[in-house]
C-alpha cells in the first residue's frame, strides 16, 4: 500500500488532531529620534567634551606650553555648565542610562574640585593671638591707582578688618603720603619700589626694586620690603612682591625661568611672604618651582570665594600670598572693593 503522508499536528486524547500554531514575535522598532533627542545628544557631547578637556588641563597644568591654555578653563565656569546639563538631562530616565550616570559622576568630580580649591563655605576657627597681623594685597591696576573710589575702598577695609599692612601693585596717586594719611590715618606711611607700594604703621626698614626684565606687557617685576611689627619681639617681616606677565600664550615655564633669574640676579635673600599678581593659577609651576617651600595662605586658612579676577565675575585666582614654612595663615578672604579689575586678598598671619 502506498504510504500515507504524516500530518502536521499532535493527536489529542480524543483522537482529534490539534494544529500546532507557531507564532513569531515581530521586531519592535525604535521610535524615531525627535528634535529633543538630538538636542540631548548635543548637550551630552558638549558636557563630556568640556569635562575631558578641563580634566586634561587639571592634570598637566601649565607645565606643558603646548596645552597650558586649557588649564585656564575655570572650574567654577564648568560647575555652571554642569548645572545647566543637570537641569536638562538628569531627569530623563527613558534611555541612555550610561550617559546620564556618567555625566552625574563628572559633575560630582567638578563640584569636588571647586570645593577643594575655589570655594570654602566655612571658615577656620583659630584662637586670636597678639602676634597676628592683618595684610591686604591688592592690584589696583590702571586707572584705579588714581581713582578716589580706591581710597574709599581701602579706608573701608582698614576700618572693617583693622588692617596693619597694605601691599599694593600698580600703585598710583592713592599711595602718595598725602592720600595715605587720608584713607589710612596719620600713623601710616607709604614706601614705594617700582610699581609696588607698602603702606603700614610699622617701621619700614627696606624698600627696593630687586630686578626687572622684559618689555611692554611681558615685564617681570620683583621688589622687596622689610618691616618690623612691634608685636613680633624684634623679628622682621620680609616681603617679596611680584608682578608677572599676563599674556596667556606666553610659556609659564619661560616666566618661571625669568623670575628665578631675577631672584638670583637681584640677590633677593630670605623672605617670609611673597605677594602680588602672579597671573598664574594655584598649582602653577611658577609657584611650585620658584618657591617650592612656600605654602598658599588661602589653601591653609581661606574661606568663601577664592577667585580674584575679573572683579565683577571672578573665575580665576591669579593674585596670591605665599608664606614661608615658619609663617602660618590664620584667615584668608577675597573681598570685592567695588573698583579695579582685581579683588583684594585680606590675610591674617602670625609667625610660628
């Protein structure tokens, strides 16, 4: 007999044939990208790119002249951009979880860096001492060195902080003896050295230019002042003041070499503090190589916002007060004087 074809199916308990129905799931097609999706991709790309460039700048700093310009990307500016990214993207839970959490990790790193080096919401609590002296470092810049409003700002700081010593860069007519007695009082005297002025009621024993090099806006200025605070039991306070080139494309390594050569050529000698407009960020090789044993006063005892330039929207810390190992900063704040392109640094220090 001819063979019968096997029928597709299974036989049930009643002998009836049950057809097997095979179903195949249809592929789920992704929804087309909308304009908002493309905007999110662009925002993510901008955030991760900017973070990567900033992070490279933080690692290399200004040690390499080829990439030193990216070290000037302000951390506080990146915090601001991160807040914009966070507001636009952190709540989007539909897709791209890896990008969302990676972006949040980057934002946390940036905020941590800002709290470590740019902003401290609390102040150190240190018991006062009779040896504490209060110093103001300020680059009045042109034309604020001749502006009567600068005198008002200095008088206000003098009254608010009971300042003992003013270190002024790019001095003008406000540091003449007649003007000084108007805003500081009759006990204060002014001594000048190049573009710098030291204004204090302490005896001033030395005021001289150590060295100057370069031309135009690329000049390196270095001066020295020696004063003798009465509360220091005869110990002198030896001050070096610097003013360095502001051109961002100029190699910081070259500036550091110029400053080191100026120190050797002018025989600066031992100093207790170094103050002025360095036009260099914290951690710059200008600070670490030229003054390797000195420490930063704001890092030790600072509070509030650190950045000193530009005054209206401060993003960069380019004005510094460095202390020798045998000096201690008790407090350090940055004040908006309402005039000049730079903010003031107000430091309280004592000898160890």
